[in-house]
């Protein structure tokens, strides 16, 4: 699975990545405040972050993993200079943040695409869901749209816009839908399971709740090349995107087997690992931001 998608997304070898950095400005292996490079994440307890920290230290780079409880907290912290990098979001989420805030945070490397799953403690088969049941989805725009497309593809709702990366609750044709949908903060979708028939739960929060991905009763297809907008990425401030130390950290993440194995294991062996060229990430981001502007 990994091999096929990597080929589809035009992965480049490490030597090419290093060559691409040759003309970039050389900057010290420190963060904004001159100390350790601070990387904001959601899920710092994942074991591969310790492995990544050690691998960076072996290359003479000191990093500090800064944990955030909510997705919404990370980008503002990066914009304000409280952290130096982030690694928690996909391209669609970043595009929506940049457009909403007027900022220009930039992708500097890909990590993985994670399938998004529908979980239930009441049903073991999606066909058993009863008409009128309520399903919870994340309330942030990008993950909500992705969740709604999953529900539509499984016959639970009908979207009047056909299902896009911009779909919202307002696009649900309630009369033609089997279930009702409620939007909750992503961090509490898992804890809502006793109160709803099922919930779309982001990978980070599913793991924290002790859910296994093979327990999901429906998912999307992370191996589809069209899933690139949902590639998770390292992000920096625009003025730091050519920082050679930051770029080296991306290379360490992508090319350290123990880190990659850890990412794959934490995802329940479902993550599609990536080293997509930055130019492709930037092109995807720019395209999505253009579409967002046009829709406003």
C-alpha cells in the first residue's frame, strides 16, 4: 500500500532532497529564542516523538516537542513565535487557517496520510445504523467536510453540493438522509460515543481513547492519490521555510526507519507514509486557498 502511493505522489530520494537544499540559507540549529527548536504537536505521548528527538540529537539538533490539547491552538502559537514548527495538520486545514487569519504559514515537508474512521459502541456494522440516529463529526471545517463525504459514500446522508472539501452541515439534505449529524470539537468526538450512534474520530483522538483503527465501521481511502490535500505536514512561518535545519528535521523524520515504523504502528498500521516534494505540497495549498477565496 505504502509503495504504491509513494510512487503515485512522485516521491524523491533523500539525495535529491539534500540537493534541493544546497542553495538555501544556512541557519543555526536553534529555535526562535536561541534554545531548542520547539515543534508543536497534538499527541506528544506517541512514542515515535521520543525516537525522533533522539535521532535529531544524533545530528546535533536539539528539539522540544510541545503538546497541545486542541488543533485550534497550534497555528496561532506558531504565528506568534511561541513555537518554531508544527506537525499536526493536513494541507486543507492549513489552507483554511491561512485564509481565515490572513497569515502565510508554509508546508516544508510531508509525513503521512491517515484514514479517517467512523466508530461506534452501539453498532458493529454500518448497515445496522437506524434511520434517525445521530452521528457526531468534528466541527473544524476541513475535517468536517471530509467526515461528511465519508457518511455520504456510505449512504448515511446526501449532500446537496455532491460532497467536496468544503461541505458543511448546511449542505446536508435532511429529507434524503438516513441520519442526523451533529458537529463537536474534534477532541471530544471519542467521548461522545455513549451519546450518539457513531462518531467520526480523528486518528490522534481515536488512539488516545483506546480505540483501534480496525474497529472503525467505515473509513475513507488514504491510498487514493486524490487524497493529497489530506497529507499531514510539517509547517513553518513563511520566512523560515528555507531554514536548512528545519528542512533537515523533515529529512530525519522521513528517513529514520524507527520513526517511520512508530508512525505506522501508532496509526494501527493504516498510515500511508509520505515524502512528497515540497513543491507539490505548496501547489496543493495554493490551489485550495484559491478555491476558498473564490467561494467567499
